[in-house]
C-alpha cells in the first residue's frame, strides 16, 4: 500500500470515528430491540424504561415473558430438549453502567436463566456458572426447580428419536429393520392422542432441528445500556453442549461507550468469530450497526470460503448503538422473505414493531 493511500485510510478512519463521536453525542432515547420472537419482550422492557427503571431490569423482565411462554420452543419453559429429552438452558447479561456481566450455561430445571445470569452478576464475583453448580446456586438463591419439558416438546423429542436410523435404515422402534422413516400416518398410530397440528409440528422439528433464542438490547434516555441473551440452544444437542448465548463476546457483548450486540442462530458459527464483540468493535471504529453485523456475517462466510452450498445453517446478529442507531443482519434470507427483528422506540404507543433485517445472501 502506498504511503498516500495509507494516509487516506487513516484519515478515513479518523473521519468515521469522528462521525461516530458526533452521532453518539446525540440525545439518547428509550429504545429496545430484540430477535423477532420478542415483540412482547420489547413492549415490557419499554414500559420499564419509561417508568425510569434500569436497562438490565428492563431486558431481563422482557425476556422472562418469553422464557415463561410454553409456545416459544426456543427458550425457557417448553424449550426443545437435548438428545436425552432434558431441557438445558443458557443465558448471559451485560449491564453497561457498571460494566459487569453474568452468565449461566447448561442449566437444568430452572426456567428463568436470564434472571439467574443477572443474579450471578449481582451476588457473586464470578461471571459464569454452569450445569449442576448453576442449578444449585439457583436453588440457593430461591429459584423454583421445575420440569421444563411440556407435552408438546416431549412429543417433538419422541418423534425425533423415532426418526433416527442407522446407515442401513434400521431403527430401534416399531418397524425395526429397514423401517421407513416415519410419516404422518405412522405418527398418528404411534401417538393416537396427538392432534394433526401437533404431529405436523413435531415432525417438522424432528427433521429440521431448530435453533432459537431471544436476544434483547436496551438504551434509556440517560444513555445507559444493557443486554441479555437466553436460549434452550440447539434442539437435540449432545448433553452438555453450550452454544454462543452464554458466552460473553459471542452471543452478547456490550460496551457502555459504544453499544451492544447479540445473536441468534447456530452458535458454533458465532463462537468462531466472536460475533457480538466484533460487532461492537466495528461500531467503535465507525461502522453503522447494520454494516457492523454484515461484516461479521462475511467473516462466517469466509470460514466456508464463501461457498454457500456448505453453509447449511442460518444466523442473525442485532446491534444497538449508544446514539440509538440500530440494525440487524441475517446470513440467509430464505424463501423470498426477509427475516425480521423486533423494535420498540415508543413510536407506536406501547406496541413493538417488526423491521426487516439486512441479508448477506438469499436462498
Ligand atoms: N444461538 C443459540 C445456540 O447456538 C441457539 C439459537 O439462537 O438458535 O445455542
């Protein structure tokens, strides 16, 4: 690179950093963003911000609604279990004003793991507790223990187990040797009490093991920020598998001076690029939230030499800057639809809205 162009680049990066400094001097406002499953979460968090509450209380109380919802099979109660049928949850929190973090991973029988991660942050000098230690800590801190498997998620797990075959197509279940993969008619016989709708859901989940999570980021009118990410992780995972959600710097990162970022989607891909931290550093250097997210998706794509046919997963990033600018990006827009994320800036009364994410590729 010539001296001239290097100087040009330096001047360019000084200009973008100056632009960021100027925009981040803009008057902050209450704003909450989350993954698309967080409309109600953003609404709750905004109520708390508007009543003067702390940003971390806001996001944690927001995601708690989703953790408690048995209809969301990606988080908390009703989250899809590991390969042994046990729900294992991961979560992290970061509190901008005190620059602190907490996280828990592989937790069984405790529903509200975002709150548990916050309790680790508030009550201990540790940042991360896992598995049995995290469960015992939760118990000691008064969190109720409960079975997190719902009838719906148990059925989906049973259908997944029954769909497993060895390379010759044999199964341990009815049909035995050379048993055809289950279809809805066979499932109907195996699960006579389940509705058609439930069987169709369970079959879809069995053959397309979903990922799913909620990430939520908030900024208040004082310019304070916090974030949280909570998940049941990858459906049918090997017990003990931990994704990106509880890893500070991957599933969540926040720097009170710059902004925050989080992720949903296949955590293994995110961990390899330290996604949330990289996004925050990109924003520190002057990138918009959307471009900061797209840059990280490009790093993930680069890990596959940009060969789309090998990227058989999807992943989303969300970013909120200290000046209230926000954005999100997804690796693949699928089926002609743009993926979305939830936003609440108080503009629609209490209602949150969905906005389209940017996409790196379509398929
Ligand atoms: N990122 C989470 C994980 O890999 C799951 C997800 O968001 O779908 O555990």
